[in-house]
C-alpha cells in the first residue's frame, strides 16, 4: 500500500468515525481489511483507495470503517463503575417522581455486555428502585456487533470473562454450548445504531451514560467534542462512566470527576444547579 493510499483511507475512517489511524497501524489496516478485499474482488489496498474515491462508495466506506473498529468487551468490565452504579441507581430513583423510568445509555456498546451488566444490576435491585423502571439503550457505529447485542447470545469464553457464576445461572440459559440472556434482561435493553460524531441530541437525556473504551481511539479534539456532546445529554444529577484509560481532564470542563470514584464523572455543580 502506498503512503497516499494509507493516508486516504485513514482520513476517510477518521472523518466517518473519529478513529485515529497513525502510520504504525498500517499492519492492522492490512489484516483487518483482507476479507473485505476478497469480498469486493479488489487486488490490494491501493485498489480499495481508488474505489473509495468514487462518491457512490458510501456503503463500502461504511464497511471499511466498521472493519477497523475494535469491539472487545466483557461483562462488568473494570468492576468499579458497576460498583458505583449499584450505589447511584437507588439515589437517582429516590430523586425521580413515581412511575418514571431511569434512562441508561451504553454508548459504543459493542456486543452488549455493558448494557446487559447494567440490566443485571437493575434486575437484582428490586425494592431499592422503588418501582422505577430502568430503560437501557445500547448504541454503536457498527451494525454487526449491534446484531449480536440484540441476539443476546454469548459464547462460553465471553461469559467466563467477568460474569460471576451466580449471575450466569440466574440470568442466562445454556443453548447448544452458548448462553442466552434471559427475557427479563432483554426486555430492559434495546440496541440502535448511533455514531458518537453525529447529533447526539436525538438520543434524548440520560440519568446514566457509559462511554467506555472508545475515546482512547480518538484524537484530543474529537474526545473534547464527544465529551461535550455527552455532557449535554446528561441530566443535572446524572453520571457518566469512562474507561480506565480515559479521562475528561485536560479535555473539557463540562464534566468533572466524582470525588473518590475512579471512572465516574458528573456535571460541575454550577451547571447542575441551573440544568
Ligand atoms: C472496545 S469497544 C468498547 C465496548 C464497551 N463500551 C466496553 O467498554 O466494553 C469500542 C466500540 O466503540 C465503537 N465505536 C467506534 N467508533 C465509534 C463512533 N464514532 N460512534 C459509536 N461507536 C463507535 C466500536 O464499534 C466498538 O464496538
């Protein structure tokens, strides 16, 4: 692949998704796009770059972008945010009128483990939620992972990563060597496509937002833009969770760390008071 082809594909992917492909990602680009090249009967990445220059290639550009996403996820990933959520949900429920729903957004949800982890917490809470429903919306830029999240079927390997046996037995049933999430959890969660670079106002406002392990793939201006857009969708007493390697510090003052809670962020007090 020529440097020009690499630069063209990298710029296209960045403009569509925010994903930053530095020259050291050349090998990754080659390996992730091999099957797409075969499917499209293209000789190499230079031929792909030529094809992508055609304005009618939007579906191909989408497929290229999707192939370059990293979709790794696991149940109760990093632990801490979920411990905090267990304490935060009852407080949020108390602050809401009877009959209202608590809205939780798993932005960049990949195959759904994060959304279903939240659903398990909510399902196990019972009376602590004082009758408030929990509505979980998982979104991602990639259609294939969303389809898997909607199916709610996980391999033995996937459930072994982070899901305690007690919860596996309670919330999943075994089916031909794989594990199907219960109807109760499925009813709490829905999965839609949403690009974090798009207009996030269409999503409505949320009590809780998880946006974890995706900002690491963006450059600082893109992180700032996405964090600002997420802050705008958070209710005044809401909470945003980021991944272990992510922070708002040095990127935006529209969110501040929740004191003593790693990975949890909230609106600054002055904003929350007027929100
Ligand atoms: C590493 S996974 C993180 C999954 C989950 N949040 C977790 O922490 O386990 C990152 C996800 O971000 C998605 N993604 C990348 N760019 C995106 C964008 N611009 N908008 C929405 N999702 C995006 C990818 O498709 C991928 O599924």
